[in-house]
C-alpha cells in the first residue's frame, strides 16, 4: 500500500507540480526543500467476518503537507484530497476501494529560524491486493 499510495500521489499533476518527488514515509529528510509530504500509518485493521479475513484492510494514514506558507500547505492538502479521496482505483498490486478524509488540523514550527507550516489530513484508506 505504501509505495502504491506514493505512486498515486505522484501521478496527480496538481500534487507532482508542488512536491516533485518529495513524498516520504515517517519523516522528512533534514533540509529537504518545501513543499513536501510525509505519510504515517497510524493504525491498520484487517477486515474479518464469519468466513475469516476478507483481504480488505482499513488503514488510517496521516498525510502531513509541509510548506513555507500557510496558504501553500492548505493548497497542497487540497491537491492531496482531490488526488486520493472519494474514488476507487488500483495502482500496481494494490486495489483502493475508497479513501475518505476524516480529519484535518494545522500547525506551524520553526526550522532553521524560519516558519514552516503543516496541514495534516487523516485519511481512512480501504485497500486490498488487486485481483
């Protein structure tokens, strides 16, 4: 799911134009240019019913959209939502049944003496192996 999610984001012209290839899991490399995206799996729950595991997994993914301005962080977050949410698609060996945006928050930090802004999206990602 991890590499497929990055590939889908980079396939979206509105995302790629902003971040080029600056999408990473877990942490942003020190000194990396902005804007950038950092992804985190918060939790992952396999779907199980009376017949056993269905193969579908529900994962909550935090998407941190980093930028040098608040407006740029919000713009990147909107581009991510447009690229991923409320649709079904397959990317490589992964089938995404639906991705829903369930929460959003903003904050800012100092980095090398300059402000850095972050809009974080929580996405509920329903995925399985593509058939």
